[in-house]
C-alpha cells in the first residue's frame, strides 16, 4: 500500500519557504495581509529561509491563465459553473494537457522550495448568505470590491488544478474578530510536510495557536 513520505525536516532551520501573499490582479485585504506577513516573519525568525520574490508559475499573468484553465475544467464537471459553451470531450483532452504543463511548472518550483505560503482567499472569513456564489460581491479592507470569479477561486483553484496538498493554520483575527488563516502548500504527495510546517508555525507564532471563538471556550460542557 502507498505511504506518504515523511516530513522533510523536524524544525524550521532547514526549511526553504516561498511567500506569495499578494497580487495586483487579486489583491489581499490589507489587514489580513499584515497578519500573513507577521506569520511569515515569525517562521523566518525561527530559522527558515524565506523567498519573497518568486512566483511558482513565473508571472502573475501565467497564474491568471492557469486559473482560467481551472475555471473551464470546473464548467466540465460542476453544473454550478456550467454556464456558457459546454466542454466537449476533445476540448477536455486539450485542457488536461495544459493542466499537466501547470503541474510540471509547480514540480520545478518545489525542487527549489519546500513549501509555498499564501492566503486562503483574498479576504478574511465572510458572512454566509443564501445568494448564489457566482452572484456575490465581496468587500475587503483597502481593496476594491470584487466578485467570486476569478478572485475567490484564485488561491484555492491554482493548487487544486495542480493536485497539490495544502494545510491551513490560523494567523490571528482582524480587529473585528474575524479569523484569518495561512495556506501552506507543498509538492505532490508532501502532505505531511505541510502539516509539519503548520506545527512549526503554532510553536513560533502566537497567532497560529488555536483559540476558540466567543461562546465556545469551555469544551468540557459541550454536547453533541
């Protein structure tokens, strides 16, 4: 049976991390960005080498093209995204070839980096509503209002497209009390490495330690 590889390291000192926390096309909420940067700095202070100038697909333009590929594949598999021209089998085969190019680009990136640190979404936790996801408009601090596509698909979609493992740990709360997290992505089958880096963050960064939301402080009295 298949077994996942063990984490590549036990502490932060040999860690080669890349931090990609913001983009021009899909800007990150400014308050959330500050929490992300603080978490990355804590990991760096613990001994990790952090590369803040590299993007896994080379440029933001190519990342957006990859996101368009992901959106088109969603149209082929999910009725909620099936508006527009249907995806026939011939087009699907072409899309899968392009998807493999994206996977190869990430594989090359993770030859030089152990993990990629990035947002979970452009904004912190947002209110639940009964509105259709594609029809919603979202707001963030210091950035323009935006729709669900491509913005809310960007950070999750790129790594789903490439079949990469990801672990999310807290980085703190906004001034209004909304939780924020950082996404830890690694190469194919390096799931345990992402979890190990999450544990490192819990040890070196106070915002990464779990604190229950208001009203859920005493687990001893909770009942299912």
